[in-house]
């Protein structure tokens, strides 16, 4: 195999790049070499076993023990040839991270030796000792019986000599304890609902896949500077730090040339991603200094989610080789752009048709309109639930500023499409249409591709924007597992598609022709969802007022936003689609409340420690220097000249004293507020108390520390400053 050298790794004692070897000149030669994909299955499985597992993946059938044994045998042979020594079930607990327990491919023989063994039982199901993962009360901590079960739709892969098998994670009684299980159920229901609607237009459609492309934004920081910042180490964001004189004002970082050291990091993690079948296509500098983006080609939604979480892990691991730390926090630096994880979502048929892309025929465009307006209606109906799916302590710092969409869930479709929808609203009536009216309407619908051709504007301020052949859910935060918002979106749209079919069939049963019935229901949905469409600046105060008039909600509290999961409407939605039951909803919402509490708790403890053990002592030292200087002035110049010379120094001493006193008092008050909140048992009430009484102190204390940063001698200030964190590359 050919070898090409990439500038990539850095010597442990310097920041100069050295070189590593990539497997080949062409990415296609080594893409997916560490994945047990269909090509490997055909090689290592019998034809019967391959066809059996392919059918189970395609149709979502359960794989029986006999077939699982055959797959396990082939998978083990491949893994051992690749140098794997262990296997692990890889799953997504409710921590927004991943989990894995590694077991060796060995069992004792009767003669005291060992043999490599991996059976269908090992592949299909495991019982990890996973009692400490959050469950929101679905099971007791002392009950360790949580089960992982193989997800054959996401292929196994090898990382660091371990065969990793993507799995779901469920309780002994069957409730989901992870992000993947509800997502798989949501993808199954949108598949069925979409196929049922497609039958009006193309009976060859037998399966519909939700697709997803994830644009991952992130920051890089030099590891030496990172470890000198306790707040970054403990919370992934800077809790203190005055703005740098220069940051992103000149827009000179955005899409500029990638720094050499950063480029080396990017090239290496891309190589590792390609080996694992992650189809990365785009890399570029983002708006803020030391902020970047990686984006893949779209994939089936479940696989895209797995790949995104896996990519984040790869990036963290590779970054350390380059003396970087990757920050996925939504707002690591105050005052400059934070990071999102833009979710580009669409629906693709087994016949190769993108259902959110118009075609060349009126019928295809009627299909496009059907799915477009059903999505609009779903977002309008479940706006609160969509917001709940993306809120967090970190994302709340990003959303609503002039950098990210607001908490108001609106949809941008572009002026041309919006105008076309308005015209359909006027032209389609509930009365019987004449043949000429139908023909004219279909001809106009046939012009949709021409309309879209000129509709190239993009609205970066919209949380949910139509971009020509997909919707971009821009409000998702950079650090999260995007399974949660994708579960909500796919469930909501599936529910709307089911209702769409019911409404059409009801009209057909009353004697209305099929095409006319479709147009009438489309018109009905256009009218009912009209208020969610907005083409202007979502950052503006005018929009907030306008949104309120339209009945769109603007809930800025994380805790109040999360409450939407437990509304009667949300429970009815998930139950009707059999995606989550009430117990699962309550459990994972409690986990989200508890996660918010713990993050604020940690942040408050960290800033309190920084304030008392680092900032105040340094400020006092500098204050002492100033007072000694004042004494020296008095001794040198005498009383008359001393008065004029010491004014500025006296003011600094008083200012420092005021800040020190305020910081100390507020840290004490914050500690008491935390103690009062900690005695609360109810997860929701505790989180709300932290939000109302503890969180505000973090910003208050920061204000005074940042003021001291501007006063205290730079040489003795204990923490790396923004200008160093942002511009060290």
C-alpha cells in the first residue's frame, strides 16, 4: 500500500510539527478500514448469514441467536486479524457522553490455557455493572441490572485494539436508559409515516430514511494554558476573564488560512475519522479566534449521531498529541461567539428521492410541498418541546445573543418559498375546483425548482432554516448528543405526517379527488402554521414583540423550558408514536434537571475557589505594593508634594479594597445559597433554586474579578488572559 506523509504530530518538548504516516495517498483506499461494514460482512460471513443480517438491518427485524452466532464468528475473525484483543458494548447513557466496558477475547480451557472466544451472546446482549449512570429514578442505584443490546444498523468498529459494538442501553423492565433507544424508535415511526404519505405519489417507495449532517463547531486551546486555568479544567469554560482588546471584531479569523499547527491536528483526526468510516468533508476557521468547524457528508440519522459522538472522542484524543485541548462547550469565552452543532436534517426514500427537494414534475413537487408544510406544522405545534430538546446550562449562555438563534422557535423558508405558500393559501379553496384551476395550480407547482434556484439567501439568525433541500436546526449546542433533538424532531414530524394522511383520507372518503384533497390539507396546514414562518432578523427586539403577538413562546429559563417534556401534549405525542412512555419522559427530564444543578454547583464552587485562593491573595499583594509605594513617596517628597503624587495610587488602593470586599461577601452569600438549595430533594425544585439563587452570583463575582484583572500587575496575575487563550496557536 502506498504511503503519504502528513504534517501532524508535535514533539513532546516543542511545538514544531513532525510527520506521521497515513495509509495511502487516496482517502478512498483506507476509508472504513476499521469498520465491520457490508463489504467486510460479505467477506467474513456466509452468503446466508450476510443476507440474513442485511434483511434485519433493512427491515428492523430482531436477529435470532443462531444468526448472531454466525455474525459474531465472522466479526471475531476480522477483529483478530486487525489486532483487536478486547471487545466492548458502546452506548450513550444519559450523560451526553459515551460508555464502554472492555472484555478480552479469552476464556480458560480445561488445560489451564486460554482461547479467543466471542459468541452471539457476547455480541447481542451484555449486562454491564452500570448502576451509577443517571436514570432519573427509573431504577434504584443499588440495582445494577441494565442491559446493552446490539444495534446492527450501526456497524461495529475498532479503536485502540478494541472491537466496539454500538448498542442500546435499557433497564431490566425495558425502559430506555440512553439516547439511542428513543432515537431508533423515532426513526422507525417517521419511516412508516413517510412511506404511507409517499403512497399518494409513488408506490415504489417502501422505506424512508431520516438523514443528518452535523456541523461541529469547537475551540482549541494550548494545553499549557488550559491546565493553568482551573475553570477550563473543571467546567470547560472561563468563569473569569476580561475581554481581549482584539478578538473577532475584524472578522479576520473567519474562513482565513488555517494555522500550521491546527492544520496538522485537523489532518490527523481526519485520517482517524476516515478509517472509522466518518465521511468528513469540510474544515474551516470559524468566527472567533481559535474556533473551527468540522462537517461530514450527510448519513442516515442514527449512524450520523454515532459518528458525531465518536468524532468528538477522536478529536479530544488526537488534540493531546498536538498539545491542544478541544473545547466543545457552547460558550467557553464571554463576549465572543460560542459553538453550535448545526443539524442538517432531511428525508430520503429507498428510490433515491430527497423528500425535501423539489423535482421536475408537478407530482414530485406536490410531494415536496406535503413534507415541507408537515414539517412547518410540526415545528409550530411542538415549538416548546423542540426548545426543551436543545436547552442546557451551556447552551443558555449562547442562545439569544447576536451570535446564535434565540429561544423563539421560528422557521425560515426564504421569501420566494414563503410567497409561494401564501399564494397557495389564497388560490386553494375548500370548494370544488374546476379542471382548469387544478391544471393551472399544478403547472405553478411545477415551477418550484425555478423558484428555489433564485432562493439562495440564508438566514443565519433562524433556529430552524430551510436551505434548499433540507432543514438546518441551528439551535443545537456543540457539546450535546444530538440524538435528543433528533428524537423530538423525527417524532413530531412523524406524528404530523400521520395526521396529514388521516386528513386527506377523510376528504377522499367524502368524495373529494385525491389531488384536490392533498391541496386542501396543504392549504389548511399553511394557514395553521403561518405564524412560525419568519424571514427577518431573529436577533432583533422587534421580532420578540412580533413573536409574542403571533403566539410563539420565548422561554429563556432552562428549567421552565425543560418542563415542556412533561406537558400533556408532549406525553401524548411520545405515547401515541410509542417512542417513550411517561416513566421514561419523567426519568430523563429529572436527569436534565439534575445535570443543570450539578453544572451550576461545580461552576459556583470553582469560581469561589479561584476568588478566595488565587484572585484575592494576588490583589492583596498588589495592594500592599501600592501602599508601600505610597509610603515611599511620602518619605521621599514630603507632605506637600506627596498629596499630589499619591492621589492615583490611593484611588487604586481603595478600588482594589472595594472589589476584594465585594468578592468575599458575594462568595459567602453564594455558598449559603448553595447550602439552602442542596437540602431540596425534588430535582426540578432544586434546579430552579440553583437557577434563581446561585447562578446570578457567578456573573456578579466575575464582574469584580474582571475589574481587578484590569488593575493588578500583569506579571503577577495568576491566570492566562483572553489574549493568550485566544491567540496562542
